[in-house]
C-alpha cells in the first residue's frame, strides 16, 4: 500500500537554523548566540538560592527584512533590545522550569519585536559534571502563539478554581 505524502506547510532546516513559512517565502533569521547570564531557576534544592549560569540562543524569523535594502534598524529586529530584555528577565522572574522561561521569551519576542517565528534554546551548562549542558529548545510562531493563548487562559482559570482544593501529597 502506497502512502500519499502530504506537502509540509512549514519547512525546517535545523542544521542552518533557518525556517521557511513555505518553500517560496523563506524567512530571514536574526539571531543571538550563547548569551550568558545568571539566574535562579530550577526545582532542586541546590538551584533555589544561588544564581546559576544559563545560556540562551535565540533565532527570530521575519519575512524579507526591509533593512537589507534600507539599512535602517527600524526595519528589522533589534538584537540589542532583545538581548537587553532577556538579561532583564534573567534578573527578575519567578519561573522554576526552563520550559516556562523559554515560553515567556518566545511569546515576548513574537509580541514585541515583530518576529513571525522564533526558536529559543535555554541551557544549564553546569548542572551536571558528566554532560556539557541540559536544557530545552522550543519553536513558536505567531499562529501557534494565538492558538495557545485561549488554552492558557483556560488553564489559568482551572488553576484558580482548583487552588487549595487538591490535597498535597
């Protein structure tokens, strides 16, 4: 039996950190590599009081950057502003998991910096002696962000309703 292949709507070239919203419309990628900072994040006792190093990589896709022709910073994603924002979030957040931290960064970049697509890689390089790093890589786009917002609102409401009513074990 021959299975008919579907044409993918999205095409990812992970080796080159590039993303295409279709094969005809490649996105230009603005990126930040190996941004290092210290923050308190984690669930283990040794992570709850002393800031630990984390590394953040961000790839932000926008279609046909006008700045290529205009040479104007207002026509692209200003990685200096993105970098500054990430460092500020590292200083002051309440996330326990890298997943939540990365999700917040992705939403912020999609909402405030004009990206259509974003890949966030957050790693703890010093968590264990026998590995280089542990972490999370997430990819989001404007469409997936809008889908999740109604789901997140429902989750938030259920969390409020259930607060205090579920026995702790």
